[in-house]
C-alpha cells in the first residue's frame, strides 16, 4: 500500500515531461526570457507594477505614534473588504475600468489626507483609503499573470511583487530628501510631499490603465459566458459560480489564507520596528534610518526578482523555502552590528531573503486560484493575511515592554529592545512559514490560464449539462447549441 505524501510532492523528482511543463518553455538565460515577451506583455506588466508600487508609499505626518498605529491598523483591517468587493467587480465586469476608477479614488483620498485637520477626519479618510487600497493587488496581479507568456511567469512575479519594495524605496528617498528637513518651502509642510507624490502617481496609473485594453484572457472568458444558456441571468450565474468555487476549492482557500498570514507577518516583523531600531537601539540619525531602509529595499528588489526567476526551474515551494531559510540565517548580522556598513549589509540580506520568498507569491497564488476568480481569490487571501498581521504592532509593543536594553545616548536609562523583539518575531514567523509551505499545496505550475474548458466545467455542474439538453428550444435553443458546439471544439 502506497503511503500518502504529506508534503504533496515537494521532494518529488520530476521526469522530463514534467520539467518541460513546469518550465513553460523558459530558457536558463533570463535575457532570453525577457526577449520572449511581446510589447503588450511588457506594457501590461509595467502598468500593473505602476499601480502597485506607487500605492505602497507611506506618509509621515503630524500625529502621534499611537494615533498613526491606530490608523494603520484600521487601514489593514478594511483592506479585506476592498479586496472582496473590488475583486468580485473585476472578475465579473473586467479589470480595466474597475482598476481605473479605483486608482482615481486612491489618488483623491491620498490628496485628502494631506488636508485633514482633525484626527477624526484623518481616520475617516484612511479607512476609506484602506478599502480602495485593498482591491489593487488582486486586480493588478490577475492582469499581469493571466496574459503572460508561461515561460516568464516566475521572473515577472518577482518583478511585480517588488513594486512593494519600490514604493518603500521611493518613500524613504522622499523622506530623506524633504521630510527630515524642518523647513516649509512655499508654506508646504515637508510630510505633505509624500501625499502629493502619491496623488499624482495614482492618477497617472489610472490614466495609463484606462488607455490600454482589457486583457485577452478576460475577454475570452466573457465571450464564453455569453454562450451559456444561463447568461439570461448573468448575476445569478456568477454567484452560482461562487458557490461551486467554494465547494471545490475550499482547501485552497484555507491554505492560502494561512500562508498569507505568515507572509504578512514576515514582512511586518522585518520592517515595522527597523527605523526605531536604528534610531533608538543603535543611536543613529533619522537620515541613517532612511538610507538604511533604502538599502534594505534594494536587497528586497534584487531578491524578489532572483527568487521568482529560480522558481521557474526549482518549483515555487522550493524557491520560497530556500529564501526563508536564508532570511533566518542572516538575522544575527541584521541586529548585532553597530557600524553603518555592518547594518547596511544585514539590512540588505535580510530583505533579500524575506522579499525574495515574497517574489514567488503572486504566481504561486495565481496557480492555486480558481480560473474564474483570479482577482478575488489571491487578492482576498493577501488582504486577509494583512488583516491578521495588523496584530504585529501589538505583539511588538508587548515584547518591547518586557525586553529592555540600555539607551546608547544615556546608558543609565533602559529603552525597548526593538532589535531583539524583531529578531524573535522574525524567527518564529519563518518557522511557521516553513511548516505551512513544506506541508502545503503544490500548484499546477505551467498551467494554461487561458484554458476555457476548465472555466466552463467548473461553472456548470453535471446536472446542469443534463438540463441543457432538455432546454426548451423556443427559449434558448440557439444559445444551447452554440454553447455545446464551443465545448466540443475545446
């Protein structure tokens, strides 16, 4: 009797045909992979990268740390509602106009934040901003991955996800150049530059998205939907598809949420307290904290791209596991040095590992996703993980209250040891992720996202096929004929 593999084939050695399918025709030379992409695939990738990273910029403002922490927590919690609502709209009515309107709303809310005069108005705007922000990742990811050459999915997944790091890199640069300068040129407070920049770039992303057409994959999906006899009541058919999806893909739903809880904690544990650690524990200036943040995000960008590229050949889970272990190994080099060069090296390689593993996430979730819900499924899993990880601030604060270290400027005074707290949390999260991934699900790497057969059979249960044969020809006979002919062709 053959025993079940608890790792779901993680250590399975693929044969030649499996390797060909997994690689999707990808050559080893990454430059050849880039050369395989069409101009439209490059434009779509840049457009969605633009939408994603220009909305990762974070602002510094005039409110207290506790007020900002509360605002961030509310934003993270409400992102899940945005991911669900906007993901469903995108899967039902298309990515193009849903994302376009969403980007304009994000831009308007970013501008409004700069003019909030009271805490109540600030929190209200940021709550609505959280809903709008929550829908971006799922729609952008679906647009990039659905119509992308299978050979380039791994490396482009890394490039797309590191829009996250690019946003922080830009924000840190603006913070270093303007926000840390205690001047008000032309009456503008330094921190307002971040919101003005975010507004302009969000509007630019919306305009860019409106100009370009809907993706080929989604248009094919809509064409086949119109051939169904059930298209007489499209909304009812769509929500019936939701029920079928949950019945068939509930294990993937649970696994993806648990996975994204771990990954979001992975990011927070390596980023949230880092500026505090540099300024308080290491006794360095805010300029040093900003420049070290930029170096760490450079490591994130490099790591994400390399990990995504390697995942095309090693498999998605093996690549994630390797980079998670790498991040854990270099934690001592991240918190122990006191010199700037030592801190810079540690920051670079920790984020190289953390965000390297993140670089595989977009394509991994896409390959796990139900075909009709490639905006809703990954986006909602991502944001539910974000919502759960909002507790990281509380965990870190509690840890800081119990773990102290001497103040480098006043050794007789004890302060929160944010370095040790971050290291402990990062190590625990890395262990959790390794367990989840090792015993997790193997995606259908190399699957054809444009395969309409899978979409149709998923949406129509067996009893519906029998019903189709007996449909009254006076009502929808021609629709039934077209639908069955299309299925026969596929």
